[in-house]
C-alpha cells in the first residue's frame, strides 16, 4: 500500500467505447493510489512514490477525463484507507449534473 490506482485508471480511460454506449466504470478499492496529495500517507506509512504515479498520471486529471467522457463512476470502498483519495476523486469528478457513486463496505463486515 499504496497501489498503482492511476495506472489502472489509465487503462480504463483508454478502452474503446461504441458511440451509443452507456459507459460505467467500477473500482473496488482497499488501498489508495500513489502520492501524498491523494493518500494522506507520510512518515510511518510511507509511499514509494510520494510525488504520485511513477508514470506521471494525475488522479485529478483522470477523474476530470472520466467526467468529460460521460463515464459513470462507482467506487466500492472496503476500508477507510481510501478516504483521502476518494475525496480528491469527488472534487474532480462531481458537478451539478454528475456525481461519483461510493458504496461504503468499510463497516459492513
């Protein structure tokens, strides 16, 4: 932990969609992505890539792209370690006409 969330999102953003498709992305997360700006980790927890994705992907820009491409986005959160990342994702995806859906399973088990 952290994991290459931004690398996975990059793969999803490069999928080919038919023009008339209803686009939906699901992300099940148990660890945040790289970068202290999105994972809240420093010091004790550490992050091998505290400045963010080693490939240069920016979660903030990726979420704006999901929204611009009209890709509905749902997160299934299995613990609280992803809260800082999800907050950043909301800030860059949500608008008056679009909201990212989060299913919180952190306290269901």
